């Protein structure tokens, strides 16, 4: 593994630990996005190089004043090299995790090809799963977002 990737992973892990302490003290409200990337009957799940490291939907934090759809497109471009997709809004999920109050804007994108290029600094792996046979170790937002997808007849 390249030194640059090792250093970036260390920065992400350290930064996440610092943020967890900050969130414990301040209990902030954060806005973010989660994206259900669909190819046929499969969905893409990722494992981050920091945090829980369970299987999760790709996504991230919104920048101040950034519209949710713009944030979803930006995050998918940065993390997975996806720059062209048809997006559909699934709704909003609200929860508290890591002492943060999260508002998560959820989107679906149907991809013509399963090919993605992962950012190895942020993501350890990305893998396609049959949407009816997801792994057991899922992040906290996967189930509610997938329920929103099912409710929307995705």
C-alpha cells in the first residue's frame, strides 16, 4: 500500500476519534447524505477506514449551505468516482449516533455499470450485495434507508 494512502487513513482515524470527543461534549446537529447505489438487483455497500467499519451505504457530511443532492453527487464522485447518475430522493432519516444528532438525506442512483473507483484513503472496500441478502454487520443507517427505498418501490 502506498505511503500516501497509509497516512491518509491514519489522519481519518485520528480525526474521527477527535470528532467523537467533540461530539460527546457538544452534541451537535449534523446534516449528511447516504446513497443507495443500485445496479440491477444489487446495492453497493462500503467499509470505511475509520469509525465502526461495519458495512454501510456510501455518503458523508454536507458542507455548510450545500444542497443535499449536490452533496450526494460530490460525495459519490470523491469516494467512488461516480460522476454521472440519475438520482432519486428517498427521504430523510433522523437519529442520534456517536452523540451527534443526524439528519440524513437519502438518495438512490441506478448505475449502468457496477464499476467504481474507490478512494482507498477513506474506503477500505466496496462490494455489491443482492438487496435481499445484505450482510449482518450493517451500519446504523442501512436498515432505515433501505426501508425508505422499499417504500418508494425502488
